[in-house]
């Protein structure tokens, strides 16, 4: 990827205040893009935007709860209103939900996880696509799925269903848009050192060891490794790729 491949372009990152999202925001900025950081973590998002602005980058924070369609519309309008266009989107906001076997999962948890992880991605694309069409340029959407969107995991049924749904939604959108200028792909991270993993495993050394040993590369990935893959999917090097679900998982799904 050229150092300033995204100069003059605009990106939107949901869930952009921390973890994979924050790493992707930083990567887009370093590659020359202007970025809208969209999240519900207001303090973290504002601090990240200020840090990037101090370093000479163009980044703004926009509060965005992806379970509220109006918030998503406002985030897209922030991109077009502040920076004049929208070329790339990383629909990354997501939650893990509560751990429980399928017969013990609650209706509330199911609805909450699906609302954030799946319906939120659909609403994001629903508003991003018209803005991207208006640019008249090559654009790209990357949706954040998971290795849980490619295989099954026990005790997190809503999460697994939502992430499988993201892969299917990505493929459907890619086919709808294939003859235009917008490509749509999904990234499927493995076990990545993020706040989500911290919430899941806590300080339990055995749980962390189990997560690490599940990957043939015998380590967790970093948010920066996912960010590099997202930018590659958005860039010129992936210009003939659409509708794909790309695992970045240390070999987890190769077994």
C-alpha cells in the first residue's frame, strides 16, 4: 500500500473509538484520508480525534449508536458535510453479547446483538451507498464479521448468527453493486487483543491461553494487523475483489 494512497479521500469507521476501529482510523489517517470516527464512546472518540488533529491529520468524532438509524444517517452526513464526500466505510461496531447455550439465551440479548452486529451493518450500508454513488469515484465498504461468521462456536448463538449474517449481507450487497463503482467485502478477524477479548477472558490466564492456543500461529492478533487488511481491501490492490469474506486469524479457520 502506498504511504498516502488515500490522500484526498474520506473514510467512515463505526466503532472507531477503540480496538480494531481505532487502529483502522489511525491507519486511514496515516495513509492520507480524512476520517469520521463514529462511536458511542464519546470521551475516547473525541480524544482520538484530538490526538490525530494535533498530529496534522483530518479526523472528527461523531456520536453514533448503530441501533439508531438516525445516528447512522448523521454520521454519513458528517462525512459529506465536513469533508465533502464518502469513499470508504469500515462498518466495525459490534458487541459480543452474553455467553449462554442456545436454549438458555435470552430474547433481550438476542435482539440486542442482532440489532448492533447485523441490522446496524445493513443500516450503515443503506446510508453509505447513496453517498458513495454521489462521488462518482471508486469506493469500498468493508464490513466486520468474524471467524464466528465462518464457523460455529458454542454458547454465543446470537453473536455467531449475527456474524454469519454479516457475511451473507456482504455478498448480497456486493452482487447488487457489482456493475457500479462500489466494492463490498467482509473482514473476519480471529482472536485479536481488544477490549472485547478483555471483557470475554478478563484476567483468567487459562481462558487467555485457550484463546491463544486455538490459532495455529499460537498468539493473538493485533488491531493493527486487522487495520492493514481493511485498508488493503479498500485500496487499489483489491480492485477486482468484491463479495469476499477474508479471514485474518492466525490460521484458525485453516484447520
